[in-house]
């Protein structure tokens, strides 16, 4: 009996370390699996604005095949003669920050068109607008200094609006055009509907309010229409301008002049993240073809979200350019040069005359006779093949970037 009890005791002492070791190994394996799962991005969840993903999203988009879209936020693109290409979250309404100022400028130039080199009428800064500047600056708004009685030409006001992204100039322009911000915002929304921007809702002319929301696809539609306005195309391609009182102002778009990029607008705040709407000209089958790319909700701190958006937008433009270069001739042959109703070369005619292009909605979809994917986007057939002389008239070639921090 004593020997048997001793054997049992010895067996227990031998098995106990083995059991403990097995428990440790199994526990470590479980922890490793959990850590891997938590670190791996979901392949089923759509990217959300302001959240980074580990791997790029590469959906297939008909006429251009596979495109690598930004991993974070929402994105879309448009190509003249092809239409809107939806990226991740392209139809999801999100805050767009100062990208809203593109509509402000577009509406001002629709109501008060400017010919090439024309300064336009004088806009006088009212005492209340000048008095509000210190409080606005204290709130951290994006501003240009103004003084009571200061006179700016319409062109100078648009330069202050679009280059240093001055919120106060958006408010001044809205009052000058429509009598009040509320009346101007109503016109912004009416114009958005006319352009087919059905998921867009403006609540202020500057984009400072987080309740001003739009989709990447809608802003691409606006970007295509804006680039058909010669004066707007000229201004967004400037690296700097001189404004009364404020002096020299510089463009926040540091991508100007790189890879054919000629505009349009940056934006960033805590609600919207980093936002960018870009326009670029690329050669495709002997034609200069317009690319407009939008990506919103890029993550980061206030210091890093705009550089992140610029990088994401730049990479998207490059990806679209590569895809465009690789598509077959039938996709763009004869599609980029004609006005859909008159058959005239739209941008060439407007650049030479200093005139404007109506903002009537048009249909977009894949090239050819297939049914349009969406209507009223102002893209399909709306942007012509533009030769070098016309681009020089538009002032969109050879611009170098400079940003004032």
C-alpha cells in the first residue's frame, strides 16, 4: 500500500508540469489569434471617413478596369467623356469642409461672369464684417485680414476665397451676391440640384459648418462643371495672389504643377477630416483629358490630415492616369471634344471668348451606347479635348505649388 501511494504521488507530480505547460501553450495560441484578428482590417466593412485601413481598396470600375482607391475615407473620380467612377463610399454624404467654397465660387461666376484678365466689379467690406474679424480669428477660422471700407475686385475676392480658403471672404461674397448668407445658400442648393448633385446639402457658403454635407461623387460632378468655367480654372491654378490689406496669399494646394494637376480645392477640419478635390489634365489617345478626383475624410491630426489628403488625392490621380493610358482607343475616341448639343468644342470656344458654359445637367455612365449610371452630373460629353494653346489660355499649365503652412 505504501509503495502504490508513493507511485501515485510521483505520477501526479510528473503530470502537473505537463498540464500546466499545455495550458500555457493553448492560452498563448488563443491570444495570438485574437491579436491577429483585431489587427487585420475587415474586408466586408466599408471604409469610414477619418478611419485608416491597412490595405488599399481596389474595386473594379467598368471602362478603366481596376483602380487602387484611397484606403481611408470616401472617394470618387470623373473623367471627361467617361463619367463618374464610384470609389469606396462615393455616395455617402459627409462633411466637406472648405471644398464647399468651389460651389460658392461657381455660383458667383455664374451670376457675375468675368472675361479673361477682367478684375470685375468692386466689393466693399462693410464695417460689421471688418469688426467680426477678431472674434472669427479667435475661433480659429481660416481668414484673410479685412478692414471697413476696403475695396476688392471680384477676382481678388475669389482669389482670397480659393487660395488661402478665407471663410470671411465666402461670407462677404454671399452677402454681396444675394443680400444675405441665407439667400445665397438657397441658391447653392438650387444650383446643386441643377447639376445633379442630389445628395448634397449646403448650410453655409464657407463649409465651416459640419452640417454642410455632400458626397465624393457629387463634388466630382461640380468639379467637372467648375473646370469648364475659364476664370475659375485660372484662379484655382494660381500658386499665389495679392489681395488688398492681406497682401500676398498662397494656395494650400501643394500639388499644383505635379503630374498635370491644376486645382481645385483643399479642406480640413475635425468634423470632415482631410479633404481634397483635384483636377488634372492627362494625355489619352492624342487628347488632353480632364480627370477630377475627390477623397474626403482622410485621418490625422489638424496638422497632418490635409497632407494625408493631398497624398491620397495625388496617388488617386496617378492611378487614374495609368488606367486611362491603358484603356482601349474605343473608350475615348470621339468622346471628349464635342458639346453634347451644338457639337462645338466647348472649352476652346469659351477660353477664346472669355464666356461661360451653361450648367445644364447631362448624363454620365460608361462610354458607348449603354444606359447611363446616373443622370444630371454634367460630365458625360461635357469636357472637350483641349489642345495646348487652349490650356495656356485657361492658365492651367506649368503652375508650381506653394502653401502657406
